């Protein structure tokens, strides 16, 4: 029995790294349907998009203009410049940002005080 490797199989297995069972569960279809896709039946566009989003190959397009060029790879968020950000690194960046914001608020409040009260 000869099995041809189709674009759909390459997309599902090599690009997204999904098993037939994972794909079926993700797309709310049967494993038989996924097998038919692997054999060449057209994968619905919505399923392709869900597969890409679930595996981090595409970010949701709700905020496209804000996230243009950003992508996911494993447990990393990758910036358009190619910088890999982990959850821990983002938390550190956020904590420094919060401290800077507090300092700016205090500074602005002090500037609003009359000169004699400083």
C-alpha cells in the first residue's frame, strides 16, 4: 500500500506538530475526517487557522495592528526584531515598568504641589 505525502499531512504533522487525535479534538471532527484531510481532502480554513493558533504559528487577529510581526514558538513570544521572550522575562519587564510608573506618578504629584509645600 503506497501512501502519498500530501500538503495537508505536511502542514498538520511537520508544520503544526499535531497528531491526528490532537487535530480531531482541536477541530471538533473525527480522526477519520483528519485522515481524509491527510489524503488530500481540503482542510476547512477555520480549522487551519485554529491549528496554527493552537501551535503558536499564528496569533489571533483581533489585535493584528498591535501584534503585527510577533509570533509564538514553544514557550516563547518572539518580537518582530527576533528577540525571544519567556514568561519570566515578561514578568521582570512588567515589574520594572510598574516601578517606573509609580515613580513617574509621585514625581508628577510633587510637581503639582505649590512651591512652599515641597
